[in-house]
C-alpha cells in the first residue's frame, strides 16, 4: 500500500509570466560553442551539421586519427585529440560539444603512482580510493586547458588537500553550486588554465539525436500541466534517497512547477501531465526492472524532458545492445522521446559528492539557465565518469498563451487549431485550451488574437477584438485549412 504519494499542481500564472522572455544577462550563445566530430564518423558529421543549422554561429571542428570505438586510452587522448582541440580554443569558447562517433570513455592503462608531480610543479598524494582508471571524454574536456598528463586524469581527488590550494585540484569543479551564468574567463587561474562546460550529442541513432536537438528548441513549460517526477525508494542508498528528497522539499514543493513525489517502494510510471524532468533510483527501486525505460515508463514526455537516475552505468553506451546490468540508459530516454540527461560512463560509487545534485540542476533550469550550466553546476567532480547529454544551449521557457503547437510564435497555425476545436470539451493545450478549463472557447481565442505574431507574452492585440478583425483572421485561418486540404488531395 502506498503510504505517501503527493501530486501537487501549483498555479504557474504570475511565476511563469514574470520569467524573462529573453536570455539571461551573460547567457551562453552559439558563438561560445565549439562542436567536435570524428572525421571517420558520418553520423558525427551529420549531427554536427544539423546542430550548426539549428544554432548558426557555432564553430565545427573535425578530429582526425581517432577511433570510432567508445573507448580511447589516455595516451591517445592526450597525444592525438587534445592538441587538435587546443588549437581551436580561445577565451570565447565556453562550451565544447562532442558528437556520436567520438570516444565516450578515456582509460588510464598505467598503474596508480601513489604520488606524482603535476605539470605546475606541485607534488600530489593520491589518497586511497581516489585513483580511477577511467573517466568520460566530456568530463576530461572540461579541464582540457589544465589536465595534460595521465597522472592528473587518474587522480580524481576533488577536495582540497592539506597545504595545497583548493583550486586547481585535478577533479575540483569551481562552478559547482553556481547561481550565475558561466563564463570561461571567470574560472581561469593564471599559470594553470581554467574550465569549460561540455555536452555530448549522442544516442542510439542519428535520428534520435537530431530529434532531441529539435525538441530542445521547443522546451516550453505549459501552465498547470508540465510536471517533474521525483520517484524515491526507501530501499535505495540513504545518500541517494536524501538527494531526491532534497529536490522535492527545497525546489519543487515551493510551487514553481507541478510535480509528483513518491517515497514508497511503488514505482511512479504515469503522470497527469507531460513530464519534463524524471529522477529515480532506476533498477535500484523495488518496482523497476531491467528495461524499465522502454517497458514500464508510460509518461508523455514534454519537449526538454531531462533524465537523471541514481544508476552506475546509465551512460555506459550509446550503441544498441550496450546496456550493462539492465540499468536505464540516457540513450533509451532519448529513444522514447526524451531530450537530455546526465549519467555515468562507468561506476561512480554512491554518495552526494559523486553524483548530480538534482536540486541544484532543476533550480537552475527553472531559473532560466542553459542545460550545460544547470547540469555542470550540479556536479562536484570534473575529469570523472560523469557526462552531460543533450543540447547545451537548451533552456526551459514559459509557454506563450496562444502558442498551441509550442513553436515559440503565436500565428495562423495556432489560430487554425483553436478554430478547428472551437466549443470542444475534454481538450488540452495542444488543442487550444490555454486556460485549462477543459473547453475551447472565446477566452482561448482571445489569447491567440491578443498575442498574434508575437514571440512572447507581451500583449500585441486588443482585449476585445473588433468583429471585422476577428472575421478577417478567422476567414484567413479557414482559407489556409481549405487550401491545405486541397493541396493534400492533389
């Protein structure tokens, strides 16, 4: 029996309308993005080209001489990949994006040296348990300026060692817990280099990736409908339980977005509205089994839907059949219509310092920051096994009243939708029910007319349209519908 399941629907109204319709000050832009692709991978080139079409202004860089396998040695990364990428970097590059066909894991084949002298002349001791033979390519790229040896890559100490400056520890993330936009120049230490944000555009197929990129451009929150699912489980690791509970209590409960929170062994597999965020213990939950993403989750996923589970191998592979232990994969999330996610390419161990802090991540997204900023501000460690998947420039935006198809503009297509469904009941936003009263009527039509040709909630029309204006717009929409039908029959 479920002892606690709370489903809270908070009115977004004023909160959403008060959100900025434009970008945050200092926000990331396409000109700040460097997109990498493997010249030996047609899929990677196709994805890079598609991303550049969606975000004109990004810089593309083909990487030569690199395997298309998901694994690469630290030596190959340092001697082949790193020099090519460094040659294309400058102070304006805030984000490095990798694509399908580039390696996923970087493997250190050498043994733990116990102590070593880093390139800056500092002798470091590798504490017990903090040497790892692998990391993700994306996490290593965050510190590409600084990390230049396999010893640094294997030393994944993120905390300050006695007698040494906290920054730059090889694995310390200075952007962790941030509340401001990211800028590379704010995280440079003279003589050491700095950090950059990263993201991976990958999935089972090129089509999955391109669809996710498209969805990221239409990540709109629908008032009283779009929700976040936080599925906790009493049998999971206590640290993991605490992180999910913190998300529910500190971020979702104040009422910024409808949400579902459950802390029983019963899995949450349905939601009343489209899901834009999913957090759970994955197969570590009592009621979720291997293959649960494709077999058990019955959500309608909103554009911009983010995935974050407490599973060790949820980004282990982006190749069909590459699942390990039946754990959920970010690639499976994209396959069922998801847009982005964070995950681990290898075992991260359990604990708050190893995994994404969901409360920080969703707080940043709800405050209008980009996906790259939200994800990396939630991760304490860099040059680690964590990776961020999805369009780094994605932001969650409040839906515009009157924008039925969520393309960011109120126009004839939206007017046609309202007219086609006028006086119908049991409808939703996609049908033109913008106030959520279950009926398409004059109020919904007015939302379209007041914002016609607008890309924001700024009112451009009149509260009570003149009969002639209404008739003209309605006839134009009906004519468009008739014309569309004729063309289709021809």
